[in-house]
C-alpha cells in the first residue's frame, strides 16, 4: 500500500539522489490544447499550446499557431488546466533534530505536490553556503528540488544585533529573520542596520512590539499572525505593557500564558482598524493557518497512522515525537478558539486589502512538506479568499512580493518553466489543486503516470 501510493515520491527521492543532468538535458516540451490559468486576471484562457525549451516557456499560443520542432515531447493537455508552480512562503530547510543535516529529504515531497519554489525562514550565515549550492544544482539540472526563492538569516539577542545583520548581509541572505524573543530595542537596531545594508526584515513581530508599529516601521512580513491577535483584541495595550518589563524568554512565556485571554477579547472593530493600518503600510501577512486549524487527529497522539509519517527522515520523526502527545481538554478548547479567531483575523485582513502569502511552516509537527501547502490554500478559502485569490497567494502574489515576478509566477513566454498540470479546474475548487497530472520543473516533465503521484492524504 505504501509503495503503491507513494511510489512517485520515492522515485523522485531516488532521482534527486542520482540524477546528474536530468533537467539540463530535458528535451523540449509542448503541452497542447491546455487551458492555462491566468492568475493575474483570475480567468481561464481558451485552449493553448505551451512550448517549453531550455527550461523556459518559449511560446504560448493558439493550437496550430506554434511551430513545434522535431524531437519535442508532446503532452496532451486537452481537458486539463495549467498553473504556475506553487511557492511555499514559509519553510524550514535547516530545522531538524540534529542541527547537522539539512532537510533535503523534503525536496521530492515539495515537487510531487507542485511546489517548485520555497522561502527559507531560519538560516544561518553558514547555511547560506548550502543554499547557494542548492540553487546552483537546481538551475544546472543536478537536483530535483524546488528553487530556494529567498532565504533569511536569523538575528537574535545573543550577540550584537548590528554585527549579526552585517554578517547576514555579507553571507548573501535575502532578508533578516527576527523572532518573538527579540527585545524592542534590539528589534529597532536590526531595522536600522538593515536599512543601511538595504536588506529587508521579516518574521515574527516581537512579543512586546505592537503589530501596527512593526508594519509602519518597515518590517515587511508578519508570520503566524504574531501580535495581530493582540491588535485584534480589546486588551492589546494592557498585555503589551506587562511584557515590556520582562526579558525575551520571560516575555514570550507571558505571551503564551495570556493567549486564551487575548483570544477571548477579540474585537471586530479593533481588528478592522489594525488590518487597515497594516494593509496601508504594505506589510504582507503569512498566517500559516494550517498550524491553527483544528484537526482531531492531532489530539490523539497517533501520528504513525498517517501513511505520510513514513516519509519523514528518522531524526525528523524523533523531533515530532517530542511534540506530538495526546492533548488535554484544555488544549483542545484553546485550539478551537485559536482557529476561530485566526480565521476571523485573516478574513478581516483580506477585506482590508492586506497582502496574504501562503506558507505552511513545514516541517513543524503535522505539517508535511508539499501536502500542507495545499492544506493552507484550502484554509485560506475557508477564511474568505476565493480559490483564485488563494492561488495567487502561492504564485504571482508570492513572487511579486519577492521581486521575482518578471521571471516566474505566470504562464508567459520567456518565464521559467515551473508549471503544474491539473486534471480539474482550480478556480472552481481549491481542492482541485491536489489533482496533479504532471509537474514541470525547470523544463523537465515529471509525469504522474510514470511515478504514481499521490493526490494527498
């Protein structure tokens, strides 16, 4: 059962390990009579032929209007739908039990689920050397893996934060990542030094900093709705004041202790005001709703019943075991309320015009690489986005935020050929994004028929 259902992923894992020049040597492709999804306008195009050469889209035109050279692999797209490759905007490629081996075991799982790009959220300056090697290997065809679209180096209070920013910028980091524990004074110093180095700051809003203040100060993203919960409550001033007299660890512990009180104090008017301010400041939100989504299976502790469990590397299984314990009734009550409030906040942010990015926070426990990005897109729809708006959050919206939209994110001639061929219309139902027929990664065709692609859990 496991071998049959996950044969495609296992084949990809082997391909990732042994293929030397698979992508670089890929023959040209022609996907014929396919309905391309225009993610910008949110419409379906009439049938098109998409010609792919040398890892890029060479032409998109009406059938018969494209000259197909000899030797091209022809793919029947009739009745199928073509979308840009998906981007998971919150992943951890170095977050594992040993802190020695990077999470390259996740690569095939991403690609199998149509995730052709990721944003790494917690690297070190030394890790950036590995990121550079991955990028070169994917571009050169030696590795079956998503493109690392951006990677952030973590700055904390453990040492001089300005020097950490300088070191991160020198390592080739695309942004600075800040966590909840950072003190307000250190956070302000990070922002100041980052401006001097022309490098953006993203991540958690520190626990003693107001969400709107962070947005207006120039932090480009807020992850996990950090501090948005407080901004959407009637007690933000009180809880932040209590945290500001404590150091980082004690302040985060207080934040956790205050969570139920903050959630119960949800205030729609305060939330609308905060959402409008955040949207006006231009800060993007990566809510990672899948972490907050109530799933009864998470409260049983029976993680091994999920067949995807066996796809985790051994050290990752060990890390998950430390977290995945049967939950109490109080834990379940808190999870229920957290999901309800999270969804209301995302709906409010969306109505206010805030930029929503799709990120899953894999490999946090229960967050499976690739699969959970589809969960995230479905949760975004649950919370008020339309299917095409959710799709934008993982395609053109994501790459535009990163400044990469001239090269990817839509199906246009000249852009990178990272594409997903679906058997059903994703604009009708976000769940259809799981119905993957094939993936095109840097111009290489990976067929479901060849590798038995699973559609999801």
